[in-house]
C-alpha cells in the first residue's frame, strides 16, 4: 500500500472562476459518465464493465508514449514497476524533476494529454485542466513517470504536481481502483467562506446537504471535533475503526443522498475506474459499511457548512479537506 507523505506548502493562485454546478447539470454529467440511476440503489444496479486493461484508451497511449521515448528520456522518467516512487503520494510534489512542457516533444505532450483525457470524464478533464492552470500555470508544469514496461507485464503511468495525482495502470495493481491512491484539489478561494471560484466546492455543498438531512441524534454521531490528518488514508480492512455514522443506519431517503455524494465525487473520472471502485464497494457490502464523518475543525467563516468531511469503510477512504482550500485524498482497494 502506498506510503502517504505530508504535503508541502506552496504559493497559491486565487483567481475567481465563479462556476456553479446545479443539480440538473450534475445529473446530466453523471448520465453522460454512465452513473445515472434508473431506480433503486445506483451502485447496486450499475452494470459492471471490466476494470481498465492494457488495451484501454489511456493505457494504449501510455504504450505509445513509452515507445517514443529516447534512451536519455527513459533514464530520467522510467523506473521498475516496484520502485518506491510509485508508492509515494502527496498533494504537491514532482514525481520526476522535468516538467511536461520542457522535457517532452510536442508529439509526446499530445500523448500525455491523451492519457490524461483517457482517465477522466469529459467534465473531469476540463475541470482538472482549469485547476492545473490556476494552481500551477498549466498542464506543462506537471511531471510524469512510467513504472514497468507496457506490453511486457505490469506497468503504470503517473502524473503529479500541485493538487493532482492521476494514474493509468491497466489493472496492473490488482484490486486497487484508479491504480492506487490519488489526489485532487484546488487552491482558489483559500480561507474565504464558500471558497469562491473553487472547482470542487460543489462537493462540499452536496455532502452538507446530507448533513442537513440528518436528525439531531444522527448529527451528534456524524459531527466530530477534530479531523485526522488529510493523508491518513490507509486501507484498514474489516477490523478497522471508522469515524462518524454508518450509512447502513440511515433511512432510505438519507441513503439516497449519500449515494448522490458518492456519485458526485466519482464523476470526474473515467467509467472503467468508476466501475472498478463500485465493484469494490459491492464486494465489501458497499454502502452499509461506509461511515460518514464531518469535522468542526477549520469551519471557514464559522457558518457550520462543514468544510472537512470523510467517507470511510473497510476498503474505501475519501478524505475531503476543504479548508483552507481543497485537498482530497482517495484510496479504494481490496488489500
């Protein structure tokens, strides 16, 4: 399981983008991503597709990128599959020193963009591109590594930088959604109530809609004083202790809202990775075993719109730290 390291501080860029995602827009986007429900529990009724394979769109682009590299480039960005770098994760780090914009040819940059597009939904791709531009100066400022050799066994592509880690592994990491732990975030709106212009604040609003649907006793269970470290996302398994209220204890209406929260956070990613995450939920008693916690820590503006919240179960962790801006750490896998 990946080692999670403390993120380091960096300068933030805070232009206001002002985007608002309505309920209608979300349903349209979710439907386009294959996530809309036709009745009943969406995570149960979803028709499973295979996890990503070496023949998936992103993975075939990884193979083409690898084959295009010069010997000198491979010495810098290519590593054995089990290299420790693949096990590290942080909200702000360079997995290799060179940047995409300065190290790769224009053709190779287009392949990296193809990989990036291949592991995201249409909305997710545009959202992440905007985040990269506002947080780091653009796609060209990020960093790439390839572990293993595509076509000869296990391999993984990884791109990292400020507030973003993505992976494409063709299911080389068996039982791990997204190829391993991932991160997303956005620095815009730092420490301002409502994080104006933040591309992921809509997720906090949806999570807090569920909090408002809880009764008094349920809120006491769900609302905790101090949040854990944002990078404390190790998989605990069935013997783990999970904070907050169990979703299995919620009413059907409340569970439906919980399902919407899960839909929203998964929607930026490609269908194959979403389906693999759902299959892990199904195989481990799914929604009933997840717990939801909100934290009084760092309530921006003291408005009781809880900026830090966490979904966690035996094989699922989604830690959303929305203060002073968004860092979300995701780890879903059967280990």
